[in-house]
């Protein structure tokens, strides 16, 4: 057993070296105070408990000058008198500390009050392992085409059009306009006013938008004849952007959405969504109590600092 003076901090085999310590002007540091390495500043800072990792011990106490940094001697290896450590409140040498950390809490989904459509979002979306605190914005960016219906104006000719044209991958919600150019040909213009390839009467018309046939009747078509193919809306596609501005996978109306950020569903039993309608999911702050991986004694031992308590003290 070692016999030492009760006020002796350094107990042998020590490495003592000057290190820069940073803190606010006027911060008081005590002899025996634990210090941690700050990866941001590259300096030592006061060990505050929680999830900090102590790796150094201050030799002599001091008050931080106005500059906010000071070079002081610290113990980086060797034996130290554990009874002279200056520990934060609630911290002991041999019991790992517990601490509260900020984590994502409850999530609340809500439609914007100015939306044209009447879609709704899950009121309390589930959060995942990658959820961020803040506001997720979910915005309608495309409309999903549904069933299509063909109709002719009957101005002159009495032919027919496929009653329910098939829709393709590039079909757009809205009205496609048909203009007969005469008895045998016609034009097709999409809902955005873009003229697509022309078609022929009695020949199946097919492209990435629509597939249908206009058939001649007993009275021939002429250039007064018109028609439409109306593509109904069957939902919407939404962009999903995290509070940090990260674009996540798209969401689709009527389809459960789930990833490591959020799980929710957008449904619509009323007026159709329009592009630009949006929702927010606000994730508030929660707290979670955790326990440090090691005790103070174990942390310091990993750095080569050994706390001695079984010693004889004399005045």
C-alpha cells in the first residue's frame, strides 16, 4: 500500500504535458478537474458528464482569461489520487453516468389549409431510425392517371371511338383533343396542348399515352368532326423532403409510405389533389435517458491514467 500526503494529486509514473484548454471567459477550473478532447476545436474542454469521454486531468486550478483559451499542464498518463478529482455533480468514479439526450419525439401530420384537394394524411405518422427533428414537407408533384373515356362530337360523321381507351405510361390526367382532318386522318393533342402523332381512321392508334381506335361509320368524317379522350385522376405522386432538405423516396396517394424516416398514408375521398397541394409532418423534440458505456475509472484507464484509492493518507 502506498503512503502519500492527502493533498497529493500526482502519484508516480505520470506524463504531464501542456495542452490548450478552451472555455468561456471567467470559467473556473479546479485542480483535479477532468478534461475531454473536443474534436471541433482540437482543444481540451471541461468534462461535463453525460456522453463525454474524459481523458485528461488538470494539474493546477485556474480561471479562464478573456481570450477563452489557456495552455495548462495536464496529466495524460500515470497514477492519480482519486480522492482529489474534481467531478461534475452527480458523477462518481465507479458508476457509469446517466444522461438525457434529445431524440425525435412525436410526429404530427397535417394538410395545408390552402390545399385545393381534400386528401388527408395520417395524423400521427410513425418515426424510424433516421427520423430528423423538424418539418418534413410532402408536396404533390404529379397526378396519377386512371380510367379513360372516348367520345366523338358527331358533327358530321357518324363513326365511333373506343369507349374506354387504354392509358399508357405517359398518359396525362385531363382531356385529349381529337380533330378530324377529313375522312381518314385525325390529330391528337394532349391536356397540356402538345400535339402528338396523327392517327388514321380504322387503324388502332397507340403510343405511350393512349391506345384506341376511331372507326368510320355510314357517313364519312370531315374536318368539322371532333372528339375527346378524357383521362380521370386516380391519385397523386408526392415529393418528400426532410427537415435537412434531403429528398426522400416519393409517396403515392392511397399507398402506405414507409422508410427509415417516416411511415404514413395519404388518402382522398373528396376533391382531387392538384399539383402544389402539400402536407407537413412536424417531428418535435423528445428525450431519452442513456447510460455511459464506461465508468470514469474505466475511461481513464483506457488512456493510461490509473486512479488509486487504496492508499494511506497523512497530514
